[in-house]
C-alpha cells in the first residue's frame, strides 16, 4: 500500500468493506467452494472502480472480491467503543484457517492486524462478505457489535497467538 492511500480518521483500514465505501481497494479474490470459501490475496491492493466491480457480473462484487476501505469507526455496525467487534468475535469464535501469515498488501494499515495481530491474520482468509450458508460460528462472529458477548477478558496488550509483527 502506498503512503498516499487515504485512510480513516486513525489511518487504519477495514479489511472487510463493502464495494461502495469511499477509497475502497480490492485486496483479494474469493475462491474455494460455497461451503468453504477462501480468499487469495493480491500482491498489491487495487482501487475499487466501476470497471473492476463490473468484472464480478452477474454476481455481487462481494461474492468475488474481498475489499478493504478506510475504517468508518462508529458508523460501522461492527465497531464498539474504540475497537472492531467483528475481529474480536472472529478470534474468539473461529478456529484459525492458516498457520502461516498470508501475504497481505493491507497489513501495515489494517485495523484487524493492529487490534488482534497474528490471530486475526490466521482467520482472515475465510472471511468473505457473501456466504450463502455460514457455519453457526461464522454467523455468530458476524453479528453486529453488542449482539454477541466475547468470552475473553478485555485486551490487555497480550495475544495468545501473538507472534512477531513485521516492521
């Protein structure tokens, strides 16, 4: 990601944005199967444009692309206080999908990385916006903030899956 890409108020991007969000970028392509979708990440994010979104036709762009955009913070149904409840719920309720960190052109500005580190990245490849029949765990994790109680104690700067962060 280059230094000229606009970001939210705190400079962080949401890695699970809708296609109509201002300054959005495509960060990956959804593959796998309907029951087990997987995101393959692009080497570098691409700006969301009408022409790029049209490539998804006849389906909705979120069925084909994984998008990021400046975090809209309190305007998002998944934001609670000063943190993203979606990533917190994913880490609390979904098993890791990857052992190694997937390559990611958004990581240096990613809210999920900043808040949950390695634990978020290990779950990120299975997060897609359009899932016809999500598992019970994924449906619970995707509920708006305040509808699911996180069983973990509040974040205190340590992560059970914490590993070294790239510079």
